[in-house]
C-alpha cells in the first residue's frame, strides 16, 4: 500500500484515466493522497503571439474540470488536481521531483512507429523516475 500516488492522466483518453485512477484508489492507504496530473503540449512559439491570454486560462479550467469528472467516474473524490504545460515526460518527472510520491501509475498504449524512434512517455518515466512506476496497459 502507498501513501502518495501520482497519476498522470491524458484527458483525451477518459477510459484509461478512469482505470488507472481506480487502480490508484485500490493501492492507496487510508489517509493517503492521489495527485492527478494532466499535461498539455506547449503552444508553438510561432503561434503563441496569436493566442489571447484568457484562452490559456479558460483551457486550463476546462482541463481541470475534465480531470475531476474522470476522477468522479472512477470513484475518487479526494485528490489533488494539477495541470501543466510542456513535454509530458518532462512535466511528469518534474512533478515526481517536487512531490516525491511513493508510486506513479502511468497508462500506456500500443506502441506506434514514432515510439520505436523516440520512445513513449511511459518508457521515459520508467527509465528516469526515482520511485516505483506501475505501467498499465
């Protein structure tokens, strides 16, 4: 059983998010903490000047709500929600360094051609995380 579990969730894959949040709930000790993290890719610098600042805040609020909806569907009601921007594996590893969770649960997918050349997010997290990582496929 774990006291603190980080669960990176891609809100575009609700079913995977629900599954790994349920798994986290089952592995959490009473009084433990689940941190749900969604990472959005950065807006390319050439396009950033054309994006109004309020759009970024609205997008972050929508992502937070979507993540809370996924957590509620998984039966997880007491969790910390975090939204970050950037490369997913970098932000996940940054959050691991900041929060020092006992476990990270990452959803995985069937590898595509690009995964063979640059690697998947899950593979990068497994390779560099200083804590236990559970990959759910």
